C-alpha cells in the first residue's frame, strides 16, 4: 500500500477517532502492527484560537512515519489554511473528513454533510490539494442516505482533484453507527477509480479483515472501534494475513504491561488533570471482559489522580495474575 511517496509497512490503518486516536494511541497501534494511523480531526476554524487542544493535536514528537493528520471544515480557504498549518507542524499526509455524522459538524455543513454538495466537494478538495505539497487523502461514507449513495461520484471527483487515497466507511450518514456496514458500495468504488481505496466499517477480527479485502478488492482496511483497548489486533491481523494462522491471544501479563506503558504516555502527554480523565475510557476498554472488571471500573472512575489510577490498575491486574497466571484475555475464570 502506497500513499504518494510513503510505502506503508502493511495495509492495516487505524481509523481517525476524536478523543481516541491521540498521539499516544497512534504510536502504540503502529508499534503493535498498524501500517498507518490517522489523527483525530482538527477543526479548520480552531486554528484561529490557538487552543491548548489544537496545539496538542499538532504535536507529533516521536511519531513513526507517515504522520497523517485529519482536518474538517466546509470553507475552502480555511481548510487550505488548516492543511498548511498542519504540514508546517509535521503532517506528512493531510486527510479530509467527509464522513463524520456528528450534528456539531454537519450543522455547519462539514463532515458527511458535504456529500450532499458535489460541486463544493470538488472546490474543497482542489483548494487543499493546491495548498500543500504532501499527499492529500479523503475519508467519506457511502452517501448521505440510502437514496443518495453517491460514493462513486465523490470518488471520481476525488481522483480528478488529485486525492491520493480514499477511505470509505460502509454506512451512509443517515445510518449513523446502526445496522451493519455494507461493502458492495466500496467494491463498486474500487472498480471505478485507480487511486488506493481503503475499506472501513465493522472490521473486528482477522477473518473479517480478510473477507472485506477480498470482497471489495480494496487496497487496505481501516479499523476503529475494534482497536479500542485492543491495539494488538493489528499484529493479529497482520500475522493471519501472512500465515493463515492465528496468533495466541495476549496473556494478562502482556495486557498489564501494554496498558501501564500506555497510561504513562497519556499522563506525559496530557498532564495530571486531563491525563486521568482521558485514561479512564482506555482502562475501561482494556479491562472489559476480565473477571471483576465492572466493579473495578466503577471504583477506578472515581479516582482523581494519575498516581491512584495507576496503582488501582496495577492492583487489578496483579489480582488477575494471582488468580490465573495463564489466563488469556477475555477468557472466563472458573470461580
Ligand atoms: C469515538 C469515535 C470517534 C470518531 N471520530 C472520527 C473522526 O474524528 N474523523 C473521522 O473521519 N471519523 C471518525 N470516526 C469514525 C471512524 O473513523 C470509523 O469510520 C467508524 O468508527 C467505523 O469504523 P469501525 O467500525 O472500525 O469503528 C469516529 C468513530 C468513533 C467511534
């Protein structure tokens, strides 16, 4: 899989997720096997304010190439400025978000709302491609709703505007996150354009990744929710694709080590106050399915400091280890 000058080490990509795919999570997923990770979206108008959040999102220290930053907006000039700002701050690929269904975004006619306005899509894409020297990629849904699945039109516009890869989430905007993602539209797009196509939506296992690649003919798959608390999913898929065999699930001792290192990175990146809060959701994801985890999460969510949070996590995992040294993630322990 190649995007402009960047040859990815494989065709497994971490989906952009606001509030999730921050620098620590992107670095971790790449370390655990992902070929690329797209940043959380950066709103193009937020550049005006120079907020702490925007500055943090433009910090890529220690990140493995290629660094892909997603921008969102509906004003060609502002979107082009946002692209330039992010390239000046280390972005090696600019990704444009036309997939987000959130009301906050769609009400200003950005994100997936743009799919309704093909001429504006073209203007926006040309403005960004013309503003930066790095590859520009695009992420879309299959359309606005089931009666206007215009992904093929958008893909043609993207290709002719100089977009260098296209990610498609197999749902319409109207679907939100309900129902199952469908892959026929992605296959139809892949058959129409020559730029790399990335298939996204509901990929949760190595078998599903393989099925989606085969069914759509896409060049890569993009994975979001299934990687939350499971960054090793990328190495599991990569291994399965290479050998047809499953890697054993990670043992609790490894999950403990991965989580502890992840928490330390989050604390360093966000500081004491935000670090504690951002970490809570990750801890919940990592511990889901382990014995006693619901009670633990309730307790952990009350803890106000990074020190207490880290101590509670270590204690929880030590208890798991004491109860069953060979326990595998997700397995039930006999009482
Ligand atoms: C918490 C969360 C935040 C998301 N934020 C973004 C975003 O900032 N930009 C974007 O293009 N998509 C965003 N998405 C959509 C995902 O990138 C992806 O398209 C969607 O979750 C479907 O893939 P999945 O089934 O593998 O999760 C977000 C999804 C979730 C669950």
